[in-house]
C-alpha cells in the first residue's frame, strides 16, 4: 500500500506521517506549502508523480473563528480543495479518505449524532466542511468521509496545549461547561485511518460517511480538568482553580454546537475496530508535551 497524505504538518497529517514511518508504509506527504490543494494542476501532478494506491486528505482550513472573516478562503480550501483531490483520484481510479468534523451539526439534538442525521452547520467553517463532503460524494463514489471531534495532540495548535500554557501563566482559568463532546487524539485518528485504508482499497462497499471519536463524554471544562490533573503528575503548574462558565460568558465570533457527541457504532462494526478512551490518549500526549517543553 502506498498512500498520499495532504496537510502533513497539521495534527492528523503529522501523526499519519509518524505512523506510516513507524510501520514502514510507503507514502508521499505534502505540507500546505508543498501542495496547495486549491490548485487542480498541482494536485493532479502530485498524484501522477506519487502514484499512490489511496489518498488521505488531512488538509483543511480549520480556524473556526477566523473563517467568519475569511469565508471565501475557507470554502476554497474545504470545498474546492476537496473537489480537486476527488477529481485527481477519479482520474487515477483510486479511493480517498477525507477528514471532516462534528461542526457540520448545529448541536441542538438531544442524544448522539449518527451518520443519518441531517447536517445544519452554525458557522462558515462547518458550512465549508459540509460543502467539501458534498463535493466528494458527487465526484468520487469510492471514498470514506471520517467525521471526528475535539482533536488534540502534542503537535500543532489545540485545546490541550492551550490549557497547558495558560495553566503555567494563571492561577484561575475560566472554561466553558455547557458544550458537550468527545476529545479525540490525532494519533488515534491516524491509527484508525491506516487500519481502514486497505479495507477501503479492497472493497468499494466500505465507502461512505463514518463518525469517529474516542469514548468518554465530557465538556470543555471537564476536559480542562483532566488535562491539568494529568499534567500535575509530570510538571508544576500555576493554576489553582478552573471555573466553569457558560457559552454566553465566553462569546466567540463563530457559534459552536452545544452537543458534539458522535455515535461511532457504524465505524466499529464495519471495520471491526475498538476505539480506546480519550483519557488514555491524553496521558500519552501530556507526556510528550511536557517532554517537548523541557527539551
């Protein structure tokens, strides 16, 4: 199996490269500067040169609040970029795995979101990701759309690293406690993608949209508490109190879904895969973050 990875410097893309290297998987990986997926000629050339058996798209415009100010750029990357990759895959007769988001939902549902629930994104980011999903479905039937949530890792910008930084600078943190979801480590996502890639290559019947997140319902406040409790085992922090607040007390340019809980049973059953709890992944990520700071 030879894979082409886009967005290689993002959280999931970086983990895909690391996992592929550790497993001795043949791959071509491109950062945003090395491959602009909004340029169809560049995408076609990359696929032609790499000659992959499958493309994994981890490239995306992910600045949720900034997208409200740059809607055209968000759409160009998250819709048109996906369409370009799908077209190149269609020409090469290969499948594609594309990472999407819980933000395609408005968060008003009581209970978990399944793949059959109708998307209704609240902001530009979610709308652009939904448009990318639709473009992929229309152009390339042989694909997987993997919706995930609350991604974290020791690489890049994410909630875990932000909380660790603030916990060293402040004695009190104020964190939203009325948005619910499931944190998911980039490493876990990468491992799952590399598990399903050969199955998708072998059977077009595995094509479709799947929800993937790690078990363990929490809030941003609960997640922050877990981060700090875990980090305290390995390093000294300044923070003494984590105050729960409402979404209204922490206004952002883009609205966030109050409920981001994704139902993962379809993924688990289809690919015979056991998803580990996010607490276990958090321990690993915290250790890496602390080690990186010390070095």
